[in-house]
C-alpha cells in the first residue's frame, strides 16, 4: 500500500507536540520555528527495514516560501493512535529533537535566530546522537570498534543518569 499524507484533522498531534515543546524545550530556539504537523497512512520503513513511527524534515524551499513553515513533523497515524499518552509525548519529543534552529553568537543569554540570504530561518536536522547498529554475534567474534564502544558508553551513561533521576523521584514521593 502506498503511503498517503494527511492533515491532522483532530489537532491532537499539534497539541501534544506543542505541549512537549513548551515543557521540554524551554530555552531552545525551536520556539522561533513554524512547524507543520501531519500524519501518514500506510507503513514506511527505513533503509534497513525498520518500521518508522515518525519523521522530521526541512521542507523544500518552495514549501517554505509558499506555506511559511520551517519544519514538517510527520507521524504514522497507525502507531500514533495506538500509543499511550506517554508514548505520544516520547514520539513528539524524539521528532522535535531532530529540529535545530541556528542562532547567532549572543552573550545576552537569549537566543537570536540566524536567517539565510533568502530571509528564511536557518535550520537543520540533527541526526541521532546514539546509534548502535551491530549484531551480538559480531561483538562476540570481533569485539567493539572505538566508535561502537563510545556509543555503548554514551548509552550506558544516559541510562544510568535516567535511572538515578527515577530513584530520586521515588524516594521523594515516599
């Protein structure tokens, strides 16, 4: 089945994304960006065959000029409407993490967005900062390369920080 893109007629996707943006990206220049939120029907997969839940992208120059948007965040309608409230917030957070607004160097503490020669907001897509695409048998036979080891260490450190925060919250609730 071909993928078809559709508007978010419920307004739920935009509402969740905007709430996450306000709560989790307080001082981030993402607030300068205009974002279009849409769904797709059907299944999309990555180059390596994994099913995609969402995608953030920069619109074409034509789309940016015609619609006045800086990013498009698309979600699988099938996955979105089957997800819990927490999972929807996580999906929104994940896609928003990809959206970067470039800023001028400013000492005032407030971000000042950069603009292109075409007077468009200067934006880019951030790649994932943790990627572990490796087979268990590969590690068993060859060990980890330096890059893979750094990725695993980064993932471990992130998980440990998260676990410590969770334990502190549980202690405070008792």
